């Protein structure tokens, strides 16, 4: 597995005694957790464990997943806090103007006048539109709504986002 891996979820806890795990999804493609899906568990020590989804169900915004390789709580306890990943070649193609989180996080944010504000450190999904958290330095953050009136251009290869700084956003 020399190819880059992409995170699709985080294991937050075990569930029951049959080896099920609670997974917080970090993907817009819930079918990643469908029966038969091949994923990779990456623990804190970067140990990779390939797994196949046996069962999966959505419960309160968390997936309860059991893998074919494990059938007992004792087998899966060690995975708490680990990430679920896929190989980059399994990424879904996106429509024009859509981006993967890993493409946006780390991008430099620049105003249309050319003033550099900071870097995208996190993506929030509160509802109607995503919100990019821009680290401005000195512990300050800018919450940038991802709407056409604000985001003018996203240059993924150069890791740069050009924005229109609407009145009131910096307050």
C-alpha cells in the first residue's frame, strides 16, 4: 500500500460485545460503509489493518460497523481513536466546484486585493453550506462561509483560495 490513503471516518468507540465499532464519518459518501466495502484501519502507531465491512447501520449520525475480520469486543477495543481510510484510487470523481477536505485544508486564503489572511485549518458542516475555518495567527480564526459571494476561486494545485471579504466577516 504505497499509494496515499484518504480518511473516510474515525473510530470513536466500540458498540456491544460482537465486535461492532462506532464510526464518525468524514466523507460525503456514506456508501463507503456499505457491506463489502474495503477499508484500512490506521492506528496511532500508523499500523495499517485492511478490513471488509460485514454490517453497517446509521445511528444518530454515527455508523455502527462490524468488519468480517472481527467478531468480539476484545478484538476491536484496540482500534478506539484509529482512522478509517481508503486508497486514493478509490476516491469518487467530483463535480466542478466540489473539493475533498484534504484538498482544501492547508490552502492559503487571499483576498481579491491580494492580502494573505491565513490558512484553512478545518471544515465545519453546520447545515446549508460548509464553513472553512481560517487560522489567522495569534489564536484568531475566521469562519468563512462557502458561498459563491465569498469564495471566488479555488486553485487546488497551488493550494490557494481567493475570496471576497464581505463586510462583517472579520469582526
